[in-house]
C-alpha cells in the first residue's frame, strides 16, 4: 500500500509528534496481505482490551509473547514433522511460523495471556500514571488534588464547587 503522502512539512512544524509520523509511515510500508493467524481485538471496558488470536495446532511452549514499549510481538514456531510418514492425502491446516505485531498506545501493558481451545487471549490494561491524570486546581493558590476517574475539564469542576459554596 502506497499513500503517496509526504509528512516532511508536518515534521518540520510540529514538536513531539515524531512517533505518530513514524507509525503512519511504517504502516504505509507494511504488507497487509498476510492474514495469518487471524485475530480479534475487543474493548472490554474504558481501560481494558483483549486480543484473541486463532493459533490452532500450536502448543504453549511454541508461542512467544514479547511486550516492549508500545509494541506487542507474538511469534509462533512449530516443528514441521507431521508429514514425514507420508500418510496425509491433504494438508490444509496451517501451522506455519508466524509473527504478529501490535502497536500499543502509551501506558498500555500486557496483564495476562491464556491459551485455550486453539485461541490465544491476551489481556491488556491502560494505566495512566498519577502525574498524567487531570487535577483540580484551586483558584486562590490552594493545593491541587487528583480527580479520580473523571475526564471533565477542571473549569467545570471549579464552577460546580462555587455553586455548592454559594448555596
């Protein structure tokens, strides 16, 4: 797939978006024709996800899961010794080696992996550090506090506090 789009002018005028442009350029270069093994990605909650790969025929010790910063790599290697005796009339079950790569967002980590009934399920969780969470800022120079699990803007929270104090 070729996009024919040049990101160079945007790279010159932006700061801190290098990873985004690298991702866009690398995704344009990758070959999308390899669909083995098939997979599903599902959102389980606000900050939890599951990737499920169909890896029928692979055993637990033949699959390797590597989590790096912002990258999840799943590889499967299996010894091809099932057709040595020549008894197969047709071999259609794919058990070839594979490598699947998934780009992960910031603060997403692998929590667990499970292989059951030919399906490899990988649980992912996004954990935002305390320093990155929204904070309520007092106008009169008071202390700041973290807003737990809220994505509201601090101005809205300050306005609600003023209305409560006025009542």
